[in-house]
């Protein structure tokens, strides 16, 4: 669901999105248990294929993006994401990862940067960084989260070329809608 929410946001913003990922290419795989899945003998690079390929509206820029949704961002999740994303980057070193959470650090948080952060290629180790004082794990992990780049550092205003009214409106709508998807992410924690 988190992937669909992001894809909808991107497509409404004019981005061109192609769903990749083994689950998209080979839909029946969703019905297999882990043993049956591994027995297929699919190459590791195919199993690690990022979720989406995104291009700007003019197709002058593109990126592979993996989407990871977790209920919250804590020490255990951060380390698990590091391991998972590192394995994927063995095969797709140029891929980005968007980490989405349903429970922000403050119940009143409502902006996209409170729910979505970016792991750039070559920066997976940022998930393992910890502040010197981790006496309060929650506050320490908030610091880790806040040091990660925001989604807006990947999807930029420059991707919307043009000065006409329609382009300006599309740019405004896209960046405004980034904050509106937070409620949908919060709802995902109920499932």
C-alpha cells in the first residue's frame, strides 16, 4: 500500500513511473511461501530489483527507487533496513531507498519529512550512525531520522521545467501533496 500511495503522488505530479520489483513482474510470486519462492531459483539480482523506476516529466532524469514501509523507526528497524538495503545495493548500487513510517516521533507531526526519509546510493551506513548519547533511544533515533535526507532532495522543483501557469500549478500541487500522504501512511499502521 505504501508503494501505491507514493506512486499515486508521483504520477499526479507528472512523474513517469514504471513499477518494477519481482512482485510486479511475476504477480503469482505473492502466493508462494518463502520455501516455494526460494525453490524457483531466481537470480539474486532479479529478487533484489528496486520497486520503481521514476523519471521526471521531461524524461531528462531517472532513478531506481526501493520503497520500505515500517510502523516506526527505532534501533532494530534501522539496523534491519541497513542489512536489507545493503543486500539490494550489492546488485543495484545506484538505487535510492525511501523509508516511510506510520508512527512519527511526535503524534502531532504532519509533514512528509516526519514520515518519509531518503537513503541515497552510497549512504546506507547512515542507518547505523548513532549520537554519542543514546540514553534515550527514542530521542537518539529521532536524531538519526532527522539526519537522513528528505524526499524533496530526490524529487525536486527543477524537475518541473517551464514557467507557464500549468507547470507552476503542477509543481505547487506535487509539493503540497507530499504532506497530504502522511495521513494515509498513518492509517497503514492499523492493518
